[in-house]
C-alpha cells in the first residue's frame, strides 16, 4: 500500500521532539554552566554533577522505556516526558541552591530518557519502513536547531534579565512547542488490522537473512556505544567550559556553539542519507574519523587560531551524528526479527551509562589541573577506540546489510 502522506507530519513531530527533549533540554544546557558558576558560586565539580544527576534518571528511564511505552503508548508517554522537561527548567528558574538544581537535573533526566531518541526512533520506524535512516537523520537534526538558536539567545537573556528569567523563558518555550507536537502525533499508520498484520508479516518473511553477531562482537559494539556516550554527552556538555576556561569570551563561545548547531543539522542529515545509500559501514567509518579529528582539535582550544577552531567544530559537529542517528541505525542493522526496540533500548542505556560514568570527570580534572584539556585528550582516544571497536563488526556483516538496503527490507516493521 502507498505510504501515508501523514508520515511527513510525523517526521516533523519527531524533529520537534528531539528539538525539545535533546536540544533544549540537554544540548544547550552547557551554555548556562559559566553563569551558574559565576552567579550561583558552583565549582567545576558541582557543575559537572548536574550532568551526573540528569544521567542517573535518564539511564533509569531508558531502561524501563519499553514497559513505559507498552503501558501508555507513544502519544501519552511522550506527553508525560515533555511535561517533565518543562517542569525541570521551571525548577531551575525558581531555584538558587545546589540541592534544588540537582532535583531539577534529576527530573530533566526523565524528560531526556523517556522523550528523546528512543520514542523518536520507534515513531519514525513505524511510519518510514523504507529510507528510515534518512528520516531519522532529519528528525535528529532537531537538536541541531536548538543548538543554533539556544546559545546566543540564552546568553543575551541572562545578560539582560538574569539567570532565573532565562531558565523560565526556556521552560515556556518548551511548553509552547510541546502542545502542537502532542496534538499531532499518531501512534502508527491507520491501516486496517488485517492489512497491517499482512504487511508486517510480508516484511518479516521477505527480509534478507543476516549474519548473527557472536557474543564477542555484541560486546565490542556495546563497548563502542559506551565510549560514544562519553563523547556525545560528557564531551559535548563540556565544550562551553573548555573554551571559556581557555580564555575565550562567553559571547564568542555562544557564537561558536550556535555555529556548531548548523553543523550538527548537516551532519545528522548527511549520515542518514549516507547510511541509506552506501551502507552503515561506510557511514560509521567516515563519521568516526570526523569525530576523532574534531576531538583532537578540542585539545588545542587555548592556542589554536579561530579558523582552526571553526574547522575543528565542523569535524566535531559532523562526527557527533554517531551519538544520535548512528545508534538507531546500528540497532536496525544488528537486531533480530521483532527485537529492534529492545536492542535500541540496550544501546541507549549503554550510551547513557557512558555519559553517567564520565560526567564528573571533566570538572574534577579541571579542579585538579586548572584545565579541561587533559579530559579532551582522553576523549580523543575514546573516539578512535570506539570506531576501531564497531567498524570491524560492520565489515564482517556488510554483505547482509547491503543486501537488505538494496531490497528495501527490514527485520521488523516496528
């Protein structure tokens, strides 16, 4: 049957969901860090612990996400997750003590874990059984949109109205964007039950056989995803403090992060397109090289001239597609029939665990050494190791994955 044209509305809803739950909630949050330290008197370690608190509840919520959405369905579950996002920033805006900031961070983790990449990926997969990676890349670009408008706008609001006003304004923006999103989301295409069952069955029966991963290969991929979590969460969150503590003015840093948002959008869309056209092995290898070079350039944040800083951000932002689009693509490529959501949850939990365990490391390192540069030297090594762990597994499985790309089949529709 011809795909429903409503799938384009669903793609827009997925983009808006990532814009709120990943972009506004997480990606732009680091721009607040220098001001929290300056106005609230937090240390580097205390600021890093805000990311740790968020990662704790994000990890827990990702772990229970399948049961959560089985009970509530996507529409209701996303609505509640968005409420948590809005509420967390309202608490930030009404608070000044570390204890209440940590409470807000814990609540924001629920919004991130239950309203982020897992429901967006499942929603896109339901409505886009073909060209899934391209659609997922477009949806994931929502976080890049937030990264464009957030840093400069937030910096301006804080300078003019204060830190609390900026938090409350962002909470209001989340609420305004969430309302039409919740109203427009449909759980799945409206097909007659018999036809829907027949279509799912046909896809499963005609899906090209794939080589089952060995236990060692599964462990390699999971360890690689764990390392990507340290890069996509901890490394990204520390960029604002990396550049400000290296002597860059906060206004310049906000402009750099806004520029990074443009690159994030291009990188995610490009990775989705490349995965659908050339296969995931090529995409993971190329974008892994970009991410590694971008992390290496971060190690010269204090001494590199501005053109090299911008060049490094181009590679970094492009490569960070590994932390969003790639996880959904990898789960699709390596899952057995009917197990996509389970494997995606496993990868997202592993990703969040990497962010949780490493979250306090940059701040602690900065308090001890006076610089964030040692942490980013380690992140560079992590990025190289992550590619070396995942890419060889893809190379062995490339034949069956390419065959499925050419036939346009998937192991499970939902």
